[in-house]
C-alpha cells in the first residue's frame, strides 16, 4: 500500500523533465503573419538606379545624387534671355530693284518672362543687313545707262512684344509665338524719286520703310507689323538651352501680300 502510494507520487515527477524540454511556443505562434511589424520593410522603386536609355535616347542626369528628385533639364524657370543669330529674306518690292528676295543676316535678343507654367510674354529686338548691288537700266532712246538704285545695304530693325506658348515642359520644348511690333527699314539713299532723301512720287508714294513728309521728301518711318513663329529649344541643363526657329512677319498695311519678311534663327538661351 505504501509502495503504490510512492509510485503514484514519483510518476508525475519523472515526466516533468521531458515536458520542460518542449518549446513554449510553436513556430506559428512565434511569428504572426498578420502583424505589420513582423513583415519586411517595403522597397521604394525610386531608390533603384535608372535603367539604361533606349537606343539613340538621352539618359537621365542624377548630379551625383543617389536619388534624383529634380531633373537636370527641368524647365521650371521664370526668365529666359536668348541670343538669336538670324537669317532673313525680304520679299517686298523696292523702287528700281524689283521684289527680291533680298537675303541677309543679323542678330536678335529675346527676353521671355513666365506668366503661368505654359505661357510667357516676350520682349524682342532684332537687326538684319541685306547687301544689294547697284541697279542700272539701258535707255535705248538716249543710248545711255541710267542709275535706278545705288549699291549698299538694306537694313531691317524689328522690335515688339509676343505671347509665347510652350507646348511641353521637358528637355525638348516646342514654343509657338504670336505678336506685333514695329519694323524699321533703311535702304541706300536716293538715285531717283521715291527713294530715301528723294522727292515723293505721285500720290505721296515712297519706298518701303519711308513715308512722305510735309516737305514732300521720303524719310524713314516705322511700320506696324504682326508675326507668328515656332521654335524648338533643347535644354542642356538647369541653365542653358539651344534651339532653332522660324518666324513670318507681315506689314499691317499690306497684310495680304505673301511672302513678305521671313526669318530663320538659331537660339542660345540662359534661364533664371
């Protein structure tokens, strides 16, 4: 009776070391899949390096940053100043010279000020020079050669305002501009009436860029003009850009005449 009582007492005590070796928690209990703290941290795709650009495409500029938040070619600026070498052709008649075209070249400056993200106001000025030869005609009656127009340079100065719309904000920026201004034209001095410094012709008519004064003499005068153009700028970084463009000018007093004054230009811009 005493032995049975001792066995009953020792049985549970012998089993206790085995139970002590069992893990207190099961694997399922150790990591709760629903616990957000137990999950790995998500990986931001923007932290990955840029992929290699496709063929013939330009790559991204990171400027040494492990993660570029500002593009090296962004167009977020308020002012752009452009130096504009210009080719120009005047397709208008000059007394004694015909209607041309009279080709030449020059330079211009354009200052663009941003109004809203896609819209700019432009103040511009340009000057071009167009060399012209001496013009003569043979008079059969007197068998002499008469001078129709002197050799020299036709000079055209254009200044005014434009509204510029940027079609895209990125590395390649097409721009459309529409505006109005004043066109000053200077031609060689007179060889016959109607030219600069000569007497006005019948009906107070004078050469292009001239008007008949009160003394009935042809003198220089500005003429209002309207124009429209398109250009493409390529941004080289945060500051500089290069581009090309074309523009058509029309005198308001002869707006139906086409073509009239066409310019093509290169563009070198700096942005602030």
